[in-house]
C-alpha cells in the first residue's frame, strides 16, 4: 500500500483531540500555579493577622485580670488606710500597715502570669508586699539581683502616675502600674503588678514557633515593652521608627522593611489609644522560598507534560505505521486490493472481510475448538471475540444446552480411525433418535465422546423426554452394535458461557454411572450430596461393626447391602458421596483386620479405580466380612470383659489409670474400648473405675484408721478433694460422714 494513495483519516482524527487535550492540561497547570502562589500570599497575610489577634487577645485577658486585681485592692478599706500615713509613723500607723499587709496576702492574683503584687504609698514613700513591708531600697535590691539598672531609673519608672494603668518595661522585668485613687494629691498609691518574665516569654513564643514570626509589644508612647529573642536591635529600631513616623494610626496596618538584603513584612494591631501596639515581623524570604518551590514544581510538571505530549505523538505515528503494516499483511493474505482514495478504515475493513471468508471455509474446525474452550470455561456469554466465529451457532450460544458424556466401558486405544468411527456412529444414532427435535454436536474429548444438545426454548419436549431419548441411544448402541457405553447428562444451562458448568455436572454424573454400572443414563439433576446419608453412615458403621464383632455374618452383610442400596439404588448420590460411602466401608474392614492381626489389607485406590461396579465391590467386601466374623465369638467377648475388670482391680491404685491406659494394655482403640465396655456391661468404663475405687476406699475406712488423705493416695485419687467429690457422687455423703456413720453402727 503506497502512502500517497491512502487518506490519513484515522491518524488525523486521533492526533487533533490529543493535541487539544494536551494544550488544555498545560493551560490548566499554569492557572493552578498562579492560583497557588496567590493563595500562599493570602495565607501568609492571614497567618500574621491570626497570630497577632491571638497574642492581643491573650494580653488583653491579662490586662483585664490585672485591672480586676487593682479594683479589688482599691475597694479594700484596709489597703487604702495607709494613704494618709506620712514618713513618721506611730504605733497605730504600724497597726494599719500590718493589717494592709495581711489583706494583701489574701488577694487573689487571677492569672498565672502574675508573679507578685505590691503597693507603693507615695506620701509615706513605703512599699508594701505580701511577704512584708520595706522601703524602696529593699524592694530595689530584691528585684535587681539579675538586672543591671540604676536605683533612680528603677524608682522613677515605678513611681509614675498613671490613673488608667500601663505596662512598662524596667530592665528585663515587665510591670503593670495603676495609680489609685484618681487624684493628683500625694494621698494616692501605685498598685504595681510584676509579670512572670519566663511564663510571659513562653506565652509570646508559643504563637510564633510554628510560623517563625517575631512579635513586638509597644506601649502607646512607642516604647518597646516586650519582644521575643529572634529580633535583633537594628530591626527593632526600624519597627519603632515605623510606628513613630506613621502619620495615620489605623486599627491595623502592614508595611515592608528591607534590611541587609532581607525583606520583612511588618503588621500591627492597635485596638485603642490606651492599649499597646501588637506588631509581628515576618521574613518574606520564607514565603518566597515556598512560592519558588511551587513555581519550579509546576514548571517542571509542564515541561514533563510537554515532553510526554511530543513522545505520545511520536508513538502515535509509529503505531500508525505498525497498523498499516498489519493491514497490508491481512490484505495480502486475503487477496484483496485497495481502491484509490480509500481511508485506513476502508483498508482495514477490506482486510477483515477477506479473513472472514477464509474463516468461513474452516467453520467446523473453529466451532469445535470454541466448544472445547467453552467447556474449559474460557468463553463467557456474549464474548465478542467468539461472536463472529460462532455466528452460525446462535442456538448453542444463546439457547438451552445439555451436555451428555458417552464413555466406552471397554475402553479405546485412541487411534484416529477408531475415534472418527465412534463419532460417526454416535452422530448417526443421534440423528435417527432425535429426529430433528434438537440440534447436536459431537466432539471427542479425553476418553469420551461429548454431545452438546441445544434448543431455543423449553417448549416441546421436557427434560425427562430428552433423558429417555439418550437412554434409547445407549440401548441401541448396546443391543444392536454391542457397544457398551456409560452415559450421563447434565442439567440444562443457558448460553455457551455455562457449558463449563454443565460439563462439570456431566463428569460427576459419569463417575456415578461408571460405579453403578446398571445401564441407566445418570442425570446430574438427580444427584444429591446427601448429607443425611453421611450422617446416617456412622449409625450403619457402628451397627455393622457390632455385628461383625458378635460373629453375626448374615446381619452384617444385610446391613452393608442396606447402606449400598440406599446410596446407589434408592437415591442417585453424587460421586463424591458414593466414594465416601465405599471408602468408609473399606476403612472399617481394614481397621478390624488390623485389630485382629489379619493379613491382606484392602487397597482403596485400586478398588475404586479397577474394582468395577458397585456389585463387584460388594462381593469383595462380602468375602472380607465373612472372614472377620469367623474371628469373633461370644465366648471371646465374655473373656475380654472379665480381663478388663481384672486389670482394673490390679491397677486401681495407679493415679494414671484411665481408658487410654487400659486400651493400650489390650492393644485396642480407646474409643472402641469405651463403647464396647458400655455395650457389654451397660456402664461407662471410666465410671466403673471410679466406682471400684470408691468400694476399695470404703473397705479401708471400715477396716483401718488411716486418714482420708492416705486413703486417697492408696485408691488412685490425685488428691483428697478428688476423693471427697467422687465419694459424695456415688455414696451421697463424704468419707468422714461415712466413717462416723459406721462407727455409730458398731
């Protein structure tokens, strides 16, 4: 096929949508990249606002708690009485100061960030603390151990007058100071609340650890109250300058500062004029790195997508060439020629039509092959791969099918001529017997001839009618042609996809037909797993075993015949159930032969494979049962019973004496021994052992002065509790009560 002669309709119809989809995906990736970067900027700003709002809220809670504390102090009369006390104090003044100190000790601090509370009385120049009183030098010494701050600066900061309350930073310490009452005279005091520096720093840092931000708290006069350890001094000055030079004070604002090749974003919150500024400083490099990573990721994705797009176009062109080569080979094989102006699809259709003509000439061979695949479960109903191949077998594909298996009981040597002859014979007999009522197909498979019977609906002949026709085929082969066949048939299934299920049913039925060997067609519909029969099997086996042991040959054979008739004549059991019945009988015979030391055990595998029908297996088992019955007599049973009782009387004092020990002594099965003893004596063997031990214990209680503990060990009980429990079970009283009763009688 020349390239110039063929219109590339298929190639263009595939390439154009492929390119459009590729471009749409690339544009979508670009849009997602832009949206992601925009989202990161927005999220960065929202995180700053959220962190600041959280910090402001926590500090506002602290200030509210401190205002509540100052209000409680202001309303306390005892704490306000020292306001009028001067520097020179008498005894009554000292009493009022002591009472104020005691009241200050009981003041609730409201917040875990409050470290200490003390009051500075301006008129008396006196500092009052919960732990005592002291002048200003003592307070300064107490709070200046770890600070390098002059006394004058310290006192000046703590003695300011602020009637609204303010946070100040004195060295590394933070104080909240409020002057009460509200007047400008000397008769007022400063309530000074010291904030725990360590806890306050931990609280501030907890808001910034995750996002690596720096928080700065600035008072309304633009003096820095607190910052975390991340911020250096030069950047701190820039922040302070930004707040100082800001012309318009908004509730919140954002600005950028560039310092040492690093760009920062400054965001602050200032709720009212009396409250501090809450400032957060964030490095833009953090979000820039994330945005760069996202941008690189999306760019790399677009590049990879573009490469895949180009590679896909290359593969499409290559595959297109391969399709053309395949089509050319098909055209050459079918002998068709292209017409000028045809497209690739026309080219392929011509090739397929040519192949269909070739397949049609070999239809029988293909159909047989397809049927075999269907039997093996490799074809499903509606399988498009076989729809064209089986287009002339619509009844088999969509209708009702029955599989019948014909097995030559004489066997065959699998020569081609013999197989063809058998197929020819069965096909012609089926043609005469079915008389056009059903379609059929006969194929050889394994050692069988498989017949597939097909019809469209269930109207007309019933399933039993079809079974009778197959029985007629089997009878004709047997009587007229002397060909002994075992025949089985499956249940009806719908469609070719269910042939595997029908085949399995027919195989199970042919196994039963081979075992029964009575010349009837076995239907899988009548097979039963017959779990009830398996449940009754134990009863039949026990009855058979008892009759063999008692030497009742006639009854034993009758029981075996009843079981086999129920399994194979009264009910058509499944081959699995039939095999279980036969195997259990063989197992019982072998166990009894081993018990009596008889030679020549039966081989179950050989019997099932080469033993013939049930009638032949029954005859073999009949011979074995006769031999076993001769080994067993009633006198022998009486002797063994007495031997067991004698063994118990000799070993009752052994604590290990049990059914298994006795069975081992007599070389018997423990389960059989227990069942045998109960059937012979009417009493459980273990119960007999315990009762015998109790009788011996009673004798020792009557004739000796031994303790119950000693008697328990002498009579085979593991401990005294076991003796008492068993004694009371059989006698109704304890050993001690029994001994007292005997003493009273004597």
